[in-house]
């Protein structure tokens, strides 16, 4: 650490920095936006209000969201400790490779990379389905333009989802290729747009009323509020009063987006003032998004009615004729109807598209960092860390991320992969990091004692192992809920019919293990002992 | 054993010359730049025990590729970590045999405050102009002793001339030989830059105050009796010119906020990114 003149009662001499300092790219605000974007308030609200009241009658999304956020606080605390112990980019790979086992770390990181690329593709698909289709549908309905309404249904078909989704993924890859600085700048601008849009929606919903929504629904779509409910009931929908049990079961839905709140661990090396930035970035994102998502659930109940939301979504999901809107009744569509104004509809849907977009480049950025970290440790080819002399960014890693996400886009569009099953796998990977947080102070005592995390205590209890332990239990419970819930995910391993996700995970496990063993031997023949890389202790 | 400064200086000069042969513009910045800019600072820095570290260069954006080829051709190995992390805005190299370290900045010096140098590379055949060498030290929020020494040496060996000055009145011509004949620190250039940037102005003013405080007999940056006086006067003249310069609207608006808001950008220690 450089000595400043604040303590300069010293004789003239050489008290210099080791080298010229470094202005890192990511500010505290960038980290916060990165995490909030990865939560994606848009996806969370869309999922909550579409699937909650319809498939889990009695589940209150606001309550499920707050419960999920409470659990995520401990996850964020444990990840925060890791991020200050190892302020490096590369995510869980860095933590596990330096503390548990490099081979395990590589395999876990490979699986995590595949999952995150899947979710990047999922978000691109959602932009088409929830964003673009809803946009055409709602604006067309409000403007009474049947062409726009028909576009809304056309783009949501598999070919539309694949091609438009692919275009969006390529745009995200291109943005990353243009540089992290530009990516953060674009992210900041979009964040302002998304937050402003959300504020507009909140105002519309605050001043709106259920009677107004009901009247707009009839005048714009021909549907009658009570008829939608009775139609759903006739087809098996069973409305229920608020149920804590159902809300607890539904927690896995808001958990999916909230997991994004800690993903700045993947860019830890690019963050200024890592302690402050990661603390505010992670914990701030969990708290802020948890509150906002819960608030919109309450506003939805106020304006649309809980039972109506359940009924209209139930009708859409069950294909009940005449019981739902022309395009799927995602939150954005209902809010557009409430606004009853073309301009407001455009604002609402553009806001949702912006929120969903955040996921795509951020997930891809995370995966490129993991790949580069493998490359630097010589577990993967040097080429993976190749930097173009034209654009000055790691184009090979970004290209592979983009290609991987496009493959998943195809699976999502044409093979309808069940999307929450991968969360089970992600919980295992991140659960390993939580277990490692519990063990770290004991298995790597010298490293822990030399790290800033040693001083993080609450009422005398060391935060890293304590938060790690609670987060491990939280993840275990969430895993069990997902496994037992056939609506959201169901068992990853099913003897009669193994889902695609299981084969992908198993494949990654086998390929990753074989790759690591092969890489170690190959490097040894080159005279390189790759285990030396894992002995580097990048403590602040 | 060879003098480390001499080794770094001769290597820096050789690199600038080799670059020029290949059509690449490189200029030396930092402490090596201060020593190479002219003859006077070297002996002073030696007397103060200012140690040698590495060589810092600046390169125009369009010459990055040629710079890399040239340095790699001379046996330097690029730092891949920084290559990825800085995305073409900065490079670092280490010689594979003698370990000499080189940092290359692109077009600007971007630390606590940003100094645009792209349009000023023609001012000197080997280094950046004296004003930017001084600004490089004045932009540091947490000055180290060596930063203070470097800045003091520059002021002790160069006259500071404000726009309204007709000569170099007020400076002690007997204290040290002028570096390049007639070369002075043009206070107007520095004042104009700082009149647009409140944060930089604030940091530079604080540092000029530190210089006046510490460049005294027995002080942290005691550069010698006559030189101390010359540095003191130079710092005062520079500060006066900075204060006189009309400020932009943005500067005045930012002035109302003052120190309540951080006025510099954070510079972290150089640790690996991956």
C-alpha cells in the first residue's frame, strides 16, 4: 500500500507505490446496476403475477418474494465475504479452486457457465414472449389495430422466438465485444430508462382502480371481468384465500430472479473499492429488488384483483377459449390495459423489455470471466483469453458465450426445456460455495486470518461461516422444494424419463472431469505444473 | 554495478528511437520522463535518494499495435491480465530476461484525474511536455514522498511563467540551470485546463500547498536552499495563475458542492484482475 503524506513525518526517501495504480472500470453504482439487472424486476414481476395466483392459488407473490429475499441476504453475505477474500473476476471458480479443489472448481464452474448461458437465452426468449409479443398485443389492443395484435401472436411462435431471440443474444455479444466500459455505460442509461418506466407504471397503478381496469378490459378486449373468473372456475381453477403454505411453495419462483443479486462476484476484479461496491451492490440489490417486486405484487392485487390474475393466467395456460387476452396476459399486458393509452402501453412494455434485457449481457459477461480465469490458470487453452487487437476485448470467450446462448435459444424455442430444473443444479454449485464458506476459516485458516473477512463479525459471530451455514440450509430447502414441485421443475433425475437438463448436466460433469484431468497431464508434459496457479493467494 | 536510473533511461531512449523508426510515436512519462526531459532534475533526484522503478510511456491510440509489436520484438512479454482488464487503454510489459517493467498508457494519463496528452506529443522528442509531467504529479490525491519530490524537482529546475509575464521575473535564476534553453512551465496552459475541472483544480491546489509546506529546509522534500526557494516561488506563481484564470460554468457549479462530493476517481493498487 502506498504511503501518503497524511503520515509524512518521515525523512526524505523512497516511499513509493509498487507501480502505477489502476482505475478499475466498475463503480459501486455499476455493481448495483449489474446485480439489480440480473435480478430483473421485469422478469420477477412477470413470473410472480402470471404463475403465482394461477398455479399456486392462495400463494401471495409479495410474501414469497420477501421470504426469498430474506434467504438471499445470507447468500449475499457469504458471497460478499468471498468477494473481498478473492477480489478477482471468475466467480465461483476462483473461490473453489483456491480453497477446495481445482478440479471440482473447474467442473462446477463449467456447469455454472452452461446454466447461466441457458438463462441468458431464456431472457432473450422472454423479451420476445413477454416483451415483444405483449408489446404488439397490448398496443394493438389499446389502439384497436388487429395487425399489431396478430404480430403479437406470430412473434411468440417458436421460429419467431428463436430468430428474434438469437438477434438479441448477438446484440448482447456485440455490446460485450465493444468493451466493458461501454457495456456499463449502456447499462446505466438503460437502468435510468427502466427505473423511470417502472415509476410511471407505479403511478398508473396507484391512481388506477379495479373498476377502471374492468371497464377497460371489456372495452378493449371484449372480455368481462367476472366472466373470466367464472370461465376459469368452470375449467378447474379453484380460487383460495391467502395461504402461507402456498406462498412458501411459490418461493422458488421469485428466488430464480433474486439469485441474480449476487452475481457481481463474477466481475470482482473489475470493481473499484471492492468492499464498498460489493456490499452495496449485493445486499442493496437483494433488498431494493425484493421490496420493489413485492410492492408491484400488492399493486397488482389492488388493480387487477388476485383472483382475476389467477383466472386469466389459468385460462391462458390451460388454453381455455374466450377466457383470456389475445396475447398471454403477462403483467405488462394487464398494466397496458389499465393505462388504456397507446403511449402508456409503449412505456410499460418498453420498460419490461429493458428489465429483461439486463439479464442477457450480464449472464454472458459472467461466463466470459469464468472462461478467462480457466485460461489464465492453464486449465483451458490460452486462446480462450485471446484479445483482439482491433476491438481490444476477449473475442473468443465472448464468441463462445454468444454461441452457447444461441444453442440454448434453439432448445428453448423448439424443445421447450423446463426452465427451473437448471436452478436445482445451480443451487448445488452455489451450495458448494456456501459450504466452502463454512469450512474456509478452518481448512484454510492462515488464508482466512490474513483476509479482511476475518474481521466481519456480528455480535461476535464470524459472518462468513455463519452466513454460509444459513445459506446452505436455505439452498437445501429450496432444492427440495424445486425437486418436489412438478409445476416449476420436478426431479432432475427421473428414472423413467431423464429431462434434457439432466443429460446436459451429466455431460458437463463427465466432459469437465475428463477435460481437467487431460489438461493437467498435457500441461505437465509441457513442463507446467498448473497446481501452482491455485496456490496464488490474491488477498487484498 | 550499473546505475539503475541510467539503465532505465538508456532503455527508454532506445525504445523511443526504435519506435520512431517503425513509425510509432512513444513518449516517456513518469519519473524517467522527468529525468529524460532535461539534465537538471537527475542530479537533484539522485541527491534525494529517489529510486528507480519502471519506465512509463504514452502512445497514440492508432499506434498501439505497432507499439506492441516493437516491444515484443525487443524481448518484452505482455501482461495478459492487464491486457484483458484494460481493454486497450493501458498495457504492461516485463522483459523476459532482465525483468525491466514497462507501463504504456494510451493517449491520456487516467488516474485520480485525467490528463489528455494526445495532442501534446510533438512538444518534446522523448518525453511529454514539462506541464504534463508536472500535472501527472499534481493530479495525485494521496501523494507519496516520491511524488512530492518529483513535483518539487520540476519546480526547482524550471521557471514558471504566467500569461501576463513578459519574462521570468520572480524566479531565482541562480538556483539551477534551466533545463532546455528557454524552457519554462507555462502556467497559462495548466490554469486553462484546471479552470474546466473543479476536481482536478482542487487536488492540484492542495498539492501545490503541500509543496510550499514541505519544500523547506529539513522538510520532507528539501531540495536545497536555493532550489527550495525557487520551487516555493514557482508553486506560488502557478497557484496565482490558476486562481486568476476565469472558470467555466461547470467549474463554478461544482464549486458550490465542494468537498461534500468525492472529486477524484478511485485508483486501486495494481492487483491482478483474474
